């Protein structure tokens, strides 16, 4: 019972326009990230600066009246929902950070070659997503809140798009999450039609996308076409042969995809965005600012900054609005969102500045990227390091 499919372009002649400041990592499909400095200029990332991560041409869904999301599979009461049906449900605004599992891949590829689109530290953004809660949508087809299984044995919720991806042999992008997460009101999984208070744009999934807070961006399917209740997790390429975390010993000769689970939760991450990899500054006072975020709704406990490569540390302060002092109110930070951090430091002539974040479960970023190297180059959450020289020395 597929929905009314809108034709997805088969080539890149009908792409939307994008902000010229984006750094393009791959043109077709379009993959781009903002400059580091743009990320920390606001707590909520403006849509035009939000990274764009695609696996095919951007679909054009122009007949909203005929657009339907079909919900079927191991469910007693399958349905096709229009946008009007979805808008009738209570609207939630959830501030959530979306991060690609490939964020910071370029740095990992310097240890040893990895396969995948290269990204600096900006394949991440924080948005206010507005839409219906997936748990409410599933109630419409007779699946109650906090269900672990449906009477006919459904345990997973699979999202299918309309885009055409070469990895799926020209078929659509797909992913699934466990039914338990989909039906948990606390998990805040959304079918979002708004981003930062505006209708979603084409790049980010118009007219409707899934947003699964706290897990890798790959599961937040854009341009949603159908929701299928299944017994097994999604068998699509991006769940079974991609976005899995392998140990450093696995290479393209000995890889066995079924031995690992699809990556879901994001580990603790941070990056300095006020500085590039290599910097020349006039005096020894430097602002070290950036973002920190963890997965699974685990908040950030603190961010440590070092100017001597990790021998000594100071704690950064955090802020929600640049230039506004951090207040007690900011402590009640959004559960699924990043925190921005800042420290003013005095540096020696020649400094390696490092940031590492600690989440509320006391998980901490690994020191060395080599120990988490993996052939797909995902989840580079190692200490973020940048080099700074004062004056003209050594450049
Ligand atoms: N339909 C569809 N959904 C998708 C993708 C895609 O290529 N097609 N890419 C995924 C990946 S890997 C990421 S990181 C996020 C990126 O979302 P954004 O482009 O809105 O930042 O969307 C996810 N959802
Ligand atoms: Mo991604």
C-alpha cells in the first residue's frame, strides 16, 4: 500500500539553491557544511547554515493535497495519512541536535584511509523541529504508547523515503528504529514539518521528515513516504552495510557486516569552532569556543580545555546565546541539544589547544583518534586539537 509517490528527480538539474558560504564536500549528491565560525554564532542553527547530507537528488514533493504517508505492515489498523491528518495531532517543538555519523571523518582519514564523504567538524546543527509525535501517529493505527510489540509481532518501525540512492540500486533511503523507542513519548521522536518555525525546506525533507533525537542523523529519514511495522530491523543498505562501527582490525578484506549492529546512539562529542586546524594570532589571548553534545539524551556535564596538548586543563563556561552571560536557567538545557562552550585562555608561543567533553554519565571523549579508527570513518569523537602560533613564528 505505497503512498502517492511524487517523482524524485533522477539527475541533479533541479537542486534547490544553497547559501554560498557552505563548504561543498560532494556536489552530486549534495553534501555540504558551514564554516566552523558560523556554527557557534547562534544556539539554534539557521536553516541555511545547517549541514546538508544526501544520498541522491533532492525530491520535489509539490502536490501537498495528494501527499500521503502510508502506515502498514504488522499493524491491525493500517492507514494513509494526509498532511492535514498529521497537523491535526498536537504539535511539539523539540530542540534537538542532528549530527552525521561521518562528522570529523577527514581527521580520521589522516590516520589511515577511510571510505566516505570527508567532513570537517560542522556536519552537525541544532534546530527546533516542529511536528507530530510519532507515538501519537502510531496510536492512530492502534499501537498504544510504550508498546514493545504489536499483536502480530511487529517490533520495529521502518521509515521509507522517496529519494533514489545508488547504494539502494536506485531505490529509496530507509532506516528503522525499535517500536519501543517509537512509541515512547519520552523519546520525542517526531514527524517534523517545521524547522526553526518555518516549513521544512526541500533540502531538509519537505514536506515531512523523521527526527530521532539522540542518535546518529542517518536514522532521521527525510521526505517520508511510508512507515512499515516489521518483525526485524530494516534490511536496507544504510542499516546493514553502512553506519556500523567496526574495530580498527577490520579492513575491506575481512569485513563481515552481520557481525555488528547498526549504530544508533551517538557518543559524547565536542569541537572547537572559533579556530581552524592551524592558526596564527597576534597576541597570546585566545577565545576557545565550540559545541559539545552527547547521545541518548545524556546532557553535557563539562568541557575541559587544554593549551598544552592535554597536560593541564581548565573548565570552559557554557552559553546559550553568544556574548550573554551563562545563567542558572541555562542549566535546564534542552535534553537533546548541544551546549555551546567558551574559554578565554593565555597561550604560550606555540600551543596545541584541545577540547574534551564529559557527559552526565561521565563518558569522556577518547584521547587518540587512532584507537577508534574504523574503515568507514564514522564517530570520530576523539579530543579535538588545533594548533596556534603567536606572531609570525614558524609560519
Ligand atoms: N531520505 C533520506 N533521508 C536521510 C538521508 C538521505 O540521504 N535520504 N541522509 C541521512 C543522513 S546520513 C543524515 S546525517 C541526515 C542529514 O539531515 P540534513 O540533511 O537535514 O542535515 O539525514 C538522514 N536522512
Ligand atoms: Mo549521516
